[in-house]
């Protein structure tokens, strides 16, 4: 019988503790968890999408500020909230761009502006290109690193996304 009383006391304690938790905190935990996931998703999608870093940062900060003003009431949490909620908004935009992708592939032959070989500081070799008035670093896979030294051009095969930003499907280095 003592065992049952302990179970009842434990369940009463749990119920009291759950009553103290406000629903807004549960919503915030879910949103911030999605924000962390979206931050990692945005890093991966940015590598595959031809979009300027400036556009990503401005859109993320503006949407993060607006979402933070709506959700957060305490100023001390704004920076954390702006980063995570901005990442959530950017993740949604990247997902819309990828979801409504066009079937037609386009090829772009771009002049390589700069090359960076894999080193202790860089995980992958990179080339810098200019696309639509912004510079962009493109990661080169290990299967094409031997072509990096003589290459002068990068041929990108890409599809236009739902928001108009191209998604890279294949990269190839070329000498001419």
C-alpha cells in the first residue's frame, strides 16, 4: 500500500510541475529547436544555391528581428532569438526554392577568379566565381582536384528554383 501512495505522490508532483510550465515556453522550445535545425540546413543549402551572402544575411536578420519582436518580450534574449528565428525563416525560403524547382537544367560557363587548394585551414578546395554581380566561393569535390591547377573555367549545371535562385546540380572544371 505504501507503494501506491508513493506513485500517487509522484504523479501529483509531476502534474504540479506541468501546471507551472507555460504553453508559450513549449512553443518557444519547439521554435528554437527548429531554428537550430534550420541553421544547419541553411548552411548546407547555401553551398548548393547561387545566392549572395549579403541577401541571405539581410533576409535572415530582418525576418529574425520581426519574428523576435512578435515572440520575445525580453530584450536580453533578442540576439539569440534573431539568429534562430532568422535561420528558421531562411530555412523556409530555401525549402520553397528547392521544392518548386524547374525541370530544365541550364549550364553556365564561368571564369575562375581565384583558387584555394585544400590545406590545414580549408577542408575542401574552392574556386571563386562571379555570378549576377556577386562573388561566390564554390567547393570543388575531391574527384576533380587534379584539374584545379590548369582550370580557367567552371562549368555549372543548375536548375532554377521556385524563388528564382539557381540550385547547383553538377560542377566541372575546364581549361578552355
